C-alpha cells in the first residue's frame, strides 16, 4: 500500500508576506502558498512526535524563475534560525520555477519530529505551495 502522508500538527516560518502565512503550505490546497517575504527564508513543520521518515515532497512558487538553493533539515527539537544540531538531509541547487515539485528521500533509520525547508539564497521570492511528509512505518 502507498504510504499515507503524516499529519503535520504545527508550522512556523522565518517570516511571511501579507496573508500568505506558513499554514498555507500545509493546507492540502496546491492553489495557496506560504510566501517568505523575501529571497530567502525557512519553513519549519512539527510532526507532533518523533517518527521514522521516508520522504518529503514539496512544491514551490518561484517567480521570477531563477537559481536558488534549498536545504532540507531534520531534528528532534525546533530549529528556527539555528540548525547547528539538525541533520542536513539534502541540498538542492539550480534553476527553479513556479510549481517545481521536489521529492526528497530520507536516509535509512532517520527519525525526527521537526523538518525545515531552508532557502539561504535565491534569485526570486521563496514560496512553498505544499509540503507532504511520509513515514517509513
């Protein structure tokens, strides 16, 4: 059977532009999105408890299209702007555009409660349309 998406119990971000709040990245609606309010920023989700992770899928809004770098982090505790104790799962760099979808496979035996999608640099507004997390259980 297909892995069911995990329930995300909380979300926060480095910032938000107007009504495009972090909750829009986890509302099961690809038509809405969180806007970081700048050309960088982070979105952090709380899974409620530590769970074994299989994959993270996210869709971006990136206008105008251009180069960017996105890092995916996992941790047992909230990270915010300090990722020193977090595990870097993957770095994705290159040309990005609206509605690009990324599927990040997690390393075996990785468990975490918090996940963060961090964009340290981009040539565009950094926005996330939707995040889906699946467990390896």
